[in-house]
C-alpha cells in the first residue's frame, strides 16, 4: 500500500472536501462553521485508527519497527502531541525517513 505520509495527506484532503460539502449541525449551540465530523481532529483520529487497524488485520505484512512506530503514534496521539495534520505529516515523514515505516511511494 501507501505510506503514512501519503495517507495523512489524503485524509487531510478528505476532511477539507467534506467541510465544503457537509452542512454544519442544525441549531448548534456553538455555531460551528463545519460539521464536527469533518474536523482535522476527527481526521487525525481516523488516521491513527486506520494505521492501527491495518497493522492488526495484516500483521504478517509489517516489520517489528512498524509495530513500534504505530504504538508510538498511538501514544503521541493520546498525549495530544499530534494536534494538526502538519504535526501528523511531520511525524509520518520523520518515521519514514528513520526507516521505521515504509515510505510513501513518489
């Protein structure tokens, strides 16, 4: 498949596309501009979930360093260290560059 960086970029674009096409919640007491399901925070949570799900469903296709990288990703997310897609992309590129995840194809 694709690398983590490419996947992060695709999810970010998906969130941005959804923001322009999914209406905000009606009568929201917070007067949200976008539906909360299209937020970057939801996209980042989905990124973490999908990487972990892929690892669990296709264990034989992953190297030990990739298992550790996904565990580190989950810990960083839980600790609030990935608040934006830029932070996720930085983590992805750094992890790929270190050889702990296969890089995104060019």
